[in-house]
C-alpha cells in the first residue's frame, strides 16, 4: 500500500449507535464513492482516538483515518486495483 498521509474531505453518515460510515471522499480533484467498507478499527495517537476505515471504490483500496479530537480526516494510504 502506498502511504499518502494527506488531509481530505469526507462525506459520512452517522448511523444509530454512534457508528460513522464514510460514503465518499475527494482526492486528486476526483470524488471517490465508497462501495464497500472492507474493515474498520480503532487506534490511538497520543491522547487522540483514531477511527480507521479500509474502504473500496470498486477498483482501488483506501485507508481513511478519522481523528475524533480535531474531527479531521486523513487519506493514510492507497492500493491501486
């Protein structure tokens, strides 16, 4: 997986039970629609709680990270299909 580490804009749906589901994001001036959430997990960076999402747009695999402290999103990596 190629590491990116760049901030991105992400559209999400907040589902019952405080679950967050990313639905699309912008990267390289292109909208990527999330067709599948492959895996999600939690992590820590110091005192910040991070939510990791491994998602697919139907052709490529992306790792998105949501920082709950500052409510920012990062594109952590991409693997071209």
